C-alpha cells in the first residue's frame, strides 16, 4: 500500500511535501490557537483563493502568469490580507474579531468574480479548493522544503517571545518584548504557511490542519512544549493516513486528512475528562 | 544631585491623564523612595490602575513627567529591573497550557533577550524562585489546575525571577481567600525587608495592608495623602473621609465588593459614595 508512494517520483514529492506541511501547519496553529486567532487561518486561506483566482485570470492574457505557479500569487494575497487584518484591528479597536469576517468575505467575493472571469470552475481550481495528492511538482517540493527551514528557524528563534506574548501580552510588553514586530512577522509567517499548505489540504481545509491537531493536543498536554510536540505528531499522523486513503480511494486528500484529524480528536475528547 | 536622584525608585511630577474627555488623574506629584513598601489605596475608579500603567509606560501621561530610577520614562530601557503583577483575572486565560516552570521562565525572557536561550543558570534561578514562593512541588503542574492563591504566587515568582529592583502589584489579592491574603502580605513584607526591593501594592482594601507597608498613598483623582504608614494609621479616619467624602469603614470590610469587571469601575465609585 505504502510502496506505491515510493515507486512514482511525483507521489514521493507529494508525500514528503505533505509530511512537511504536517509539521508546519500545526506548529503555527499552536500559536494561533492560544492567541485566540484560530479563525485567522480561515480568513487568510480565503484571501489566498482570491490570489490564486487572480493569477489564473492573468494567466489567460499575460504569458508570464500562465507559467507562474498560482501559489505565489496566493501567498502574496495572504500576506497582504494578514496586514489588512492587523490594520482593521486598529480601526475597530473594540471589535477586533470583525476584521476576520471582513477579510474572509472579501476574499471569497472577489475570488468568485475572478473565477467567473477566468473560465469558471475547472479541475485545477478543484485541486486548489480541496487539495490533491498528485498536484505537487518538484519545484513545489523545494519551495516547501525551504519554507520548512525558514519557519522552523523563526519558531526556534522567537519561541520564548511568541509564547510570552500569547500567554500574557501586557506583561510581555512591560518586559520590553517588541510586540508589533513579533505580531507582524508572525502573521506574515502564518500567511506564507497557509499559502503553501493549501496545495495538499486545499484552501477550504487549511485551517483544519492548523487547528484540529492543536485542539486534540491541548487536551493531553500539561506544558506548552508538550502541546507543540503532540500537535505536530497528530498533524503527521493525519497527513499520512489522509494521503494514503485519498490515493487508494481516489478522494480529495483535504477531506481525508480532516476526517483523520476529526477521528483522533473525537477519541481524545472521549477519553479525557473535561475540567 | 546624582545621589539624591538615585534615592527614588519612581518620581511622578505634575502628571495628569484623561481617558477621552474624562479626567482620571489630576496633577499627581509623588516620589517613591527606594526600598520602601508603598500601599497605594483609593476607591474603585480612583485612577490607581491608570497611575500604575503610566509608571509602566503602558500609557503616556497627557502632561507631566515620570522618572524610573532617575531616568525619564521616555528613555528608560532597563525594563527587567521592574516586575509587574497585574490583576490575575484580567491578564491570564486559565485554559492556557503551560506549566508553573514555563510561566515563571517567562519572567526572564525580557532579560535574556532576543535570539538567546535560557542557560542552565537561568533555569536554576527559575527553580529557586519557585521555591521562594513555596510552589516547588507544583513545578510541572499546568497553571490552570492551581487555586487562585497558588496562581498568584506563581505570578509573583514570574515577576521576581529577573531580580527586579521595583515590584508593582495591581490588586493582586482579588479573588484570593482571606487566609492566603494574610500569608501573601507577610511574604511581601519579608521580601521588602530582606532583599530591599521597592514594592508598590495597589489595593482598595485599606484595612489589611496597613500593618505590612512602610508608606501609604491615598489616591482619588488627586493625591490626598502620601506618607509613613504610622502617620496614616493615626489620621486614618479623617484621611479616609476626606478621600471618599464619607466614613468608609463599610468599604474596608466589604469583600463582596471586589469586582473583576473594570468597565463598571466608575459605577462602583459612585455607588460606594452614596452608601
């Protein structure tokens, strides 16, 4: 069953890319969840869709964009979206959560217009929405590999600052941590991770891989470090199981990955007492 | 001149502050000597917390100036010299997955600085500080599983771990039972006596703290009294009625009055004045 992933080169790239995303998404998700920003992943993934649709639309008239991987444009939109969320947070100081539906619905709204203008829904787009086991190219693989290093470095270097800021923002500022810099760079990293993760899990389900493993790990962990580790382990298990079943049953991997996550989460909720 | 300056931990000169149009603090003038243990008292909504936030640089005064250890707060950089324990209910989400050890370590993050990790010596210091507040057996316990009084000890440890010269506590005993409060005040007094740390304790519980502090300041928009605790005890009744505008024995013993919700502060001030 597993051998097939090693027989074909393109499947090998998908598998390794999936495994890397299984580390990246929950690792960033842990910080999103404890900062009460779980929905941010949803907002940013929807704005990523806008970028992808925009790139596909441009590709129809400008040859340069036809050759360019739409993921880059998706990532760019996602980063701009994260900056917009931050800006809106200042505008609505007492209703910060409003920024999320504003960005989310703008993302879908503008995205749908671009999609209609391009040529409606096609197979490519379906892959972007729900993920694909076979859409990963060698170039995608190297991009995710580079990001895995960059994001890991970011988390290792700023682990203690991000943790402090999540736990107690006021105290963190008092002890002199550069809040704005950390917040902004964290949002940009989140946006980039969402941009690359959607290749495997799909735009609509990226946020699931960022939050469900964390939701499960939270019920098991006593320390923050444990929660980070457990989240990654659960993320990896669900990516593996999800990708194998997706390939063999000819299903969209986004769905099977989320279902595996859901199964793990349900079991953990059943066997841990709520406090 | 230099020596004279060095003898004050905090110098507040002609400071005024207003939220929107509402004056909260008017022309505050107060110098806090190094090594003193100051009880800052006043009714709800009297501007105590605002004054603290100004001293911590979380808010900027509309007029006047504040100096910390002789340095204008605008240029002050040694934030690790200052510890802060805020009202627990406001600053901390009790579902956060972190152990006592992790939480106390956070107190060193500002001092350790960016791109550095905690050394063996730092970790030793964390353990010692946890022992100092009598929480050693809970080192690996999730902070959410502790009682209110225990959590507050952990937050004190976090503030103490960087060996600050000034420790500010904003109503640290809200939601903590009476017996723990007495132990807590005793612990603070001992700290002040033995390690010479300057303490500012903000409270609206006038009765209990007078036995432990060296100085008292009474605040209600303006500074009504600032002097030794003996002086304060002698003139307490006249001082209190001047500040609250009526006899306040009622408030001293009324612990139901503790309220976590700050937005009602002004309400409360009004109500207690009518009592």
